[in-house]
């Protein structure tokens, strides 16, 4: 044990020395904000070595790592794929290909137990040949599947390099399009043009560090000479192009301007590149365009974050999915009749919308339980059909074919492995692939409960636990932000490392998320942010009252905004929790807009420079509220140097401050992985093995 103590003391000594040398009276740890600074990296490395030594020496670490890596690399996983015409494209990582293979199979072959895959790009070989730490970040292809745009990230950052790829030769062709590293949005406008939003030099990015300019780049010319076709402002979040392709060479070119995180303007690009603003309210979320066939109009689809009364029309409810004719608008310049396709009730929400050639598919959740609906056009009207998928879990859209009638869906629950279903557009969906169980679920049960928040609001949450169990070591997971919902999922890692050893976990559907639509999200914005933390605390108290767990056995875990959630509640109610795992978090909310992409989140948290919003933020910001002399639960901070979205700064500063105050803290900073915290399966296995070993140590799980 001596080497752990010595390393910890040395880390504290180094922290104190650096703080005196480079700190300020207001913030003695501001020097840690230099993400790639020599001293900051040395501190992070030393702290990480302390954490790795302590956790990897646990006898349960290596078996846990091996178990997770076995799950992630297993050959019997479902190869989830994107439908494109008669092919299915898949990105696959395993032990032999840790960076992954981009590949495709025919749809006919994909339906079989052993598809015949055609490897298009070996990312491991590419990275080795070029000496780059490439992480595959996606691909978009021309309708004829002759060429694609491949996005590659160095180490998992949000910044990417975009390179054109020739599918026939399986290579990056000489003279093909290449967009240098940047936070970039790129779409084919045609075979020989790109619409590019990127960093074109000084003044071309917003304060939020995203592009504000879109150019049309023609093949054979220099990117620097590309024509500017749209400009946003420096104060915008960013602008991005998107193109909808149809059959017979049809395409619609569009631009989205994000005025704020939840406020957008959408533009149709005419052939001469003039931009026509669509008649949608700023708060609407455009889902795309359903292209008409045989003379039918093209229909714009959007969901409404706020109720909307179009000029001369009836009131449209908040949360609804609506459509209108793009053709009629472009011809007249006036908003035509708006059709409500679906309006959810108070405890329901539209979770996903995908537009295919022949239908629109919508994932609808009622009391956080999912169903799938198919909408077909009947002139300007729509018919709604609920698809026959299993009840009681999450039904989600996996892929919809832009050039065919097929669609893929998944079903899963906390105790039911994922099954992939295919619909041919006419008959009921049929199961074509299933994930084998990763743990014995027969000894466990999943139940949904409700807690009562401080203001009386009913907060649903799920508990997955051993049958007929008393108080149990419990991990409470939450997010509560950005209109993101936590719906049932088959968490194989937690099942193997936690449930199988007698533990339990819970998932809280607190305000700030999207579980009950935009109103559920809006309830915890800005000045009301504390409501999300009150909800999470209420769920914890409710589980303790029900005898499901005890404070000493209750750990909390969350990442990104969820890291802020567990950081805030761990500081506010240290008596409720036995451990905190805080992943890629925000924590210094007074300086968050000066760190990473923080400026873009003002609509979520508010502006610390505005007195009323600053007061609300100061009320919960973990970094400002943590104090010496208070007994906080042990905290484990996990972050990544390459995270260029939140950055590792928040976790570094919080860990350094808590260490200096004498609290029980571990800190681990991975070099790669970006905001995901891990760039490949081995790094993911390490992160989750460290996490569950830590929780087992602190919460008393018998192993």
C-alpha cells in the first residue's frame, strides 16, 4: 500500500507547487485550463497513474476488463447497418480490427446468418500507413454509390478531416475532394460539387467554434477559390448544409442556421444559390423533406418545441410533428396549410423521425415506453399505422432506405437483448438478427417507479435489480439535459459487471431531458436548472425510502451534462450517496462559456455574466460550491485530453481542488477518445472496468 500513498502525496505536492506558481487569487487551478500545457499534462498523467495503480491492482479488474472487451469484440454482435439502395453499410470493430472496418453487403446477403461482407476501408491499415491515429467518424455517399465522403477524426476529437473515397477502386482517388481538419459539415450537392461549412480562416468561425460560412466547391478547383453561398454571423452557434437526394437524380439543397442551440432558421437553395428562408418558427426542429413522386408535392417535416399558430391557421400543439408543401410555398411565397401528423399527450414524446422513399417512421414513447409508427402520404394527408413490435421496452429506428421500401428497427429492454427487425414497407416487421444474452437475466427484474419532486412533480425512474432483494448496492444513472431522453436499453456491460454479481442499477427520467417532450426539457432550463438536481435527489430518496438501497450502497454516475448532474448532487447532498462516478463532465459553470464549445450551450444553462443567471448558476455549480471540512462521497473523475467539446479542464480543476481540500478523489484522463472518453474497444473496456471496480470497492458489492 505504501506506493499508493507515496504517489498520492507526490501528486498533491506537485498540485500545490503548480498552483502557487501559476494560479490566481480567484482560481488557483486555472493553469489546468491549458489543455495541452506541459505542466497540466504532467499533473494529469500523475493523477491518472495513481488511479490506475489503485484500481488495476484490484483482483476483479482484469476479469472485468476481459469480460467487457469480450462483449465489445464478440463476433455474434448485430452488425448494425445503414440501408442504401440494395446494400447495407456497416462499421465493425473487433480484436483484429480495433480501429475498424468499413464494409458493405447486399441486402439479400445481410438478411442471412453469415453475410458476405465486402471490405471497403480498413482504418487500422490506413492509420498505420499514414502514421495517424485515425478514428472513423462516418460516411455519406452519392446516390449511385460511386463515391463517398469519409470523416476521420484524429484521436476521436469533434474536429475531422473529410476525404473523398472511390468505392470501385476502394481508395482515396488522386484529385478527390479533401477538407482539412476542422469542425466541419459537408454534403454532396451533386456528383461534382460539395457544400462545405468549415474553417476557412480568420473570421469564418463563430464564437462557439463552429463554421459560419457555407461554400459551394466544384471538382477540380481549389477549396480557397470556392464560392461563398451563405453566411451566418459570429454570434450564431453555426451553419450547416444538408442535401436530400431522391430517385432519377432529384435533390434538394438546404442550409440550417443555428441562431441558438434550440433556435434555427432553415433555407432552401435555388439553382442560382439564392437562399429562401422556410416559414418555420425559430424553435421548430426540421426533420427533413419527404420527396414527392408522380407529381406529388415535396413536404417539409418538423417537430414543434413550442406551440405555433401559423398566420391564418389553427393553433398547433407543442411537441407535434407537422408538415407542409414546399412546392406551394416556393410558388407563392406564403405558408400553405400545415398538417398535424401526430400530437403526443402530456406523458408522451416523439423520440425519432426518419424519412424514407415510401414512408416516414416515427418512434413514439409513452411514459418512457416505446412504439414505432409508419406514416404514409395520402395526398396532403397522412395515414398512421402502429407497427407490431414487442411492447414494454424501446422500439427505435435503426435505418430507413432513401431508395427503397425497406426499414430497420430495433427492440430492446433492460433485460432483453437487442433484436433487429426489418420491414419491407407492406408486411409486419420481421426479426432478422438478435443479440445473444450477455448475462443471466432470469434472476433479475425491471420495474418502473415514480418519485415526487420538491415541487410535487412525478418523476419516473426504472430499477433493474435481483428478484426479491432487500437493500442492494445500487448505481443511479442520469442525464437531464438538452432534450435527450433515457429510454430502456440492454446495458450488457452493467449486466455482466454489476447485475451478475448481485448489484442493481436505476435510470432516472428527470426534467431537462426529452422523455415527455419539449415541456419536460424547458422545465429545467437556465434559472430553473436546480429542478433537474432536485428530481435526481428525489429519486435517490425514494429508492432509499422504498428499501431498495441505502445511502452507503448508493452510487451515482453520469457523463457530460450527466457529469454535471452527479457533480452537483454529490456536492449538494453528500449524505445520500456512497460514491460518484463523474465522466467527461462540466463542473466549473462560472467559466464554462470560456472552455471548449461552452458558448454554444448558453440556451441550456444561461450566461454567467448576467446577474440573475449567474446567481442561479452559482447556486449549483460544483466547482464553486465544494468546500473543505465537508464529508463528500468518494468521487472518480474520468475524462480525455482529446475531448475538444467539453475538454478535460472541468474534471482536472475539480479533482485538483478536492484533492487540496483533502477529499477522497481519483482522477483518470485518457489521451484519446474525444468526448466519448474512449477511441476503441480496448479503451472502452478499460474505462468501464475501472468504473465498476471503483463502484464495487466503494459500495460494498460482494465479489
